[in-house]
C-alpha cells in the first residue's frame, strides 16, 4: 500500500511554534511534526508522549537493542518518519550506518549477535502475526529474562501503533531527520 505523499492531518500551527521554542528547539530528536499533529487530541497526545517516555526510559534491555527493534518495526511498517528519527537515536546508541541499513534487509544477510537476532526475530513475529512463535520464544528466553521480554514486546507494540498513526496521518519528516538508508550509508 502506498503511503500519503503529503500530510492528511496538518500539524497545529501554534503547537509547531511552541514545540520549536521548547528546550529541544529544532533538534531532529524533538519530533516537532509528530507532537504538533497529535496535538489535535490533547489528552491522547499527552498519553502517547507519557507512554513514549516510559518505553524509552531506563529499561534493562540495552539502548542499542531497543533502537534495533524500533528501527526494524519502523521498516516493517514502512514508517519513514519513525525509521528516520530512530536512525538518529540508533547512532547515538552505538549502531553503525551499515547496521542500520542491514535492519532493512533480510536478517540472514547480516552477522547479528545471537541476542540481537533473537530480539529482531521477536519483532518480525509480532509484526507478521501479533504473536511471538514458539521457536522465537525459545530463542528469546535464552538471552532475555521475563522483564526484558515484556520490555521488548511493549517497545515493538508501541512503535507499531505509532508507525500506523504517523503513516495514516502522513506526518512529514522534520528538518534534519533522514529518510530511508542507502547501502552506501
């Protein structure tokens, strides 16, 4: 299915200004267009931002692995905004440009560490069937404890939801947020 080529829900103009004047300014990490678009529904916007803070907060899954599963879900959902923004966070978490590109390819094409591969298989299973398969569950439990598995499931579920919102609303990339990676990245 094709994604909208222009915004279907325009950002609230006063919120664009307010977010840009906030502590993060025009940083690509600020998610200006997302916040200003979700601002059409204040209560849900606040709840989504609080949920994001919890998902991105101090968990026990490594930040690198968390960004890997977010990027993989963004790719699976073809959510260019989500993928682009989190490629910035992924780099900060230690992912290389070739690894970020590899997250857009079949998993067997990269030599992932076993725990990374287990987390990515979990992500692909949730995307494909909304359930982790028995073989993947066995793989995941060999690398993560139950608390970490819940953290991974909540992360991929949250970013699947966010990807569908951003895709459906046609949220445009903010300045400085890259699009899809290239093999030369």
